């Protein structure tokens, strides 16, 4: 990637600064759930202070997707039924969707993008649970999947002409979108995404993973590999789309870590329809008015 010129750096910084802030309530939820001694009551209190989030969580829990025998009427009940991690993922998903612009001038399909990020997030979490060989938190992999392509949203919203040109170039030459972006912008969406994650005060390991998520060396971390492989699976199975249909081959060392290539990994994960179904439910609840 070319070095960023001062002019481009300023332009990009201005675009990132225009993005909405990530809700403080969700940052607090992340802080709480990182602790092994997380008090569910404290988590419930944080969520209940956010009425929009509360309504959306209860709407999902009372949908046909979950089909609980009786109506869930409180956040406290939701934690009892689904556990802290699921509620945390819901809160994260709602927060991420909440800062998405409903439309843009780059003709970037936000609904397909949303499905791609939600499925990539769930796949990354699943890969970490199945193949992780250290203490990496599967929840961190979910967050990485949820946020990995947010740089595209920055481009679509605040640099739409250039981003539209990159989308068209990627389609016409059948090349990865980040390569097309580098030709048009001189940088790609990973730079904008990492800058945004830093502004939102996410941990350094997460921002670094977003910055390099198109690479996965043989010695890459579990977090980075989980995201990279999840991204390829989501694209291969066409779980939504984010302007880049190119499925990249796994480096030999990475394939060895997972016991085979993409097709082998997909087969090892079993029925993935639940991931798509869950993403559709989350996306619908997230975009409906509270």
C-alpha cells in the first residue's frame, strides 16, 4: 500500500470524524463482559438505561425466531434465557447498525453489507470456538467481524464518488475491492476502518486486526485468522455482500491450521443456516424503528 499523503490523511480523518460516535452504553457492556466476574445485574442495568436497545432486544426475543413458550417482558429475563454473550452480541449488532447511514451516493448496498458483516461476525466467533488454541475470546472475534468493513461505510458516506469508482473498477476487472480502492484512493477501507475503531476506543489488537484483515500469515493470531477465514466463507456462500465477491485462497500454513481449505472448513462447521437466519432477524430488528 502506498504511503498516505498529508492531504489524503486529512481528508480521511475528516470523513472518520463525521461518523457518529459508538454508544457509550455498548462500550460499558463490553467492559463488563470482559470480566470473568461480570455481574449480570449490572449488565441489565446498563441495557435498561438505553430504551431503544431494550425494545429491540425484547422484540427479537418475542419473535418467531426464538418462539419462547411465554412472552419475555424484561432484560433480566432475556439474560436468563439466552446468557450474557448472546445479549452482548445483540447490543453490539444494534449499536453498529445504529451508526449506519440509511443511504449513500455511492450506490453501496447497505442491506447486503449488513448481512455480510453479521454473518462474518458469527462465523468468526464459531471458528474461534472450534479451532482456537489459546485464550482468545470468541466474543472478540464476533466484534472483529462486525466492524471489519466499516471503512467501506466511511467511504460510501463521505467519499462517495471515489468509492463508487472503486466498486465499478472491482466489478469490471474482477479484482478484490481493496485493490481497486488502492488504485483510486491510494489506500483501502482497512485504513479508514482502523481509524474509526480507534476513534470508537476499541482495543489496539482489534484495530490492528481490522487494519490487516485482508492478510493472514502462517503465524497470524487466532483473532486475525478467524476473521480472515470467516470473511472468505461469507463471500463464498454469498451471505450478503460488501462489494468484493473475490474469495481469496488460504495461505498454506493457515489451511494446515484448519485441516484443509475453505470447502473443508465449511463442511466441518455443519449446518450454517442458523447463522444466516440469526443475521436476518438481527438485521430486521436493528433497522426497524423502535
